[in-house]
């Protein structure tokens, strides 16, 4: 499980230590591979300095920003957390739609659901209770978890016994639960399922987009951002990140030509 262990180590260690003058970027955990690759590309192209990234749940990050966490950029998997920061009236300098994600069922090897060929067969097995546990991210804090809940509701499956629902703090933890054993199905981002180390461990079935509200990621420039963070913000919105986003199953969002075209907060 090469993918999962680094995610959890990063979550546990990066929040407590920050090198002096190194910008700190908080991003939804589904974006770990994407943002790491984009940052590598940016630094290679521009010879830019270090940027520390922390990955976790969007809701938790929004709360930490309000409490004074020194993040300069924030990538939220739901606009409601951007709105929370705007309403607090002292955090957001600008924001922009960045990407739209997808979710699906992931059935790990050895699952009781192995061999199912389509969504109809999977849903019928879930309705019949033919599974041990299902893993999702916490729908109260993680937008991908909220989308998972909406999808289960659309499919008529949300009446799940408490002991059969395993809720991760964020989507990375939900992915870990899905692969750790004892879980027959997880609802995870397509961006995880395309990774070779994940793909080889099970089968992925994309959930129709109309089963849930769109999962739109928003890039936020915070008011105390340094010039380095502002430059990276502009780079992310320039269109140069689009090939990497699409590689991981995302649809790239609006790409303004420069920072002035993103949505600025003037309060």
C-alpha cells in the first residue's frame, strides 16, 4: 500500500512544523498526487523556491484558517468552505474554480462483491446487505464524503446500519480503510483509482455525475499570501496544470489569463 502510508505520515507531521518563510498550502486530500506533480512541474519550469503542502479535509482546514493557521493557499473540495472564509471577512483575497472531480465504487480484491460487472449488480448486493462494511469520507467535513452520501441516497442505499459504515476523517483515510481488509466497497475519487498501486488492488466503477451535486474544487488565495504563493496561484490558473488534472480524471475549471481575472474579494 505504497500510496496510503505517505499520505497519513504527511497529515500527521506537516501541520506542526513550518520552515521560516516557506509558504504553506492546504489542499483537500484527494489532490495529493495531483498537486505534488503540478508543484514539481512548476519548480522545474521556474526554478521556484520551496512550498510546503498539507493534505486533509476541506472543512477542517477552513476551521484552522479561521483560527489563525498560517496557510497562504487553500484548495477546497467544496465552495461552502470558501464562503465560510469570505463571511469571516478577513481571510480571502481571491478565489477561482479549479477542477471538477468524480467518484466511484472501488471493490478491493478479495471483497464479497468481487466479480460484479456493473453498478446495477453492485447496488443490488448492497440493498441485499451482501457486504461487510462500506467506507466513505466523513460527509460532514469532506465534500467527497458528502457526494458519496448523496450517491447512496440517489441509489436508495443510505439506510445503512451504523456498524456497516466506516467513515474516514478525509478521503485518503477512506481509501486506506477500503484497502486495509474487512471492507468490501469504498466510494473514492477517480483520481485515486487511476493510480497504478491502487488500480492493481481492485475494480473501480464510475458513479454517474447526476447521482450527486458536482464536486468542484476551488483554489483560494489568502490575504497574507507571499509573492511566491501569488505566483504559484497564477500558475495553477494559467492552464499549465490542465494536462495533469486530466491525467487524474479531473475536468479543469476556468483558467483566467492572470490573477486580476479571478474572483477578488474587496471587503
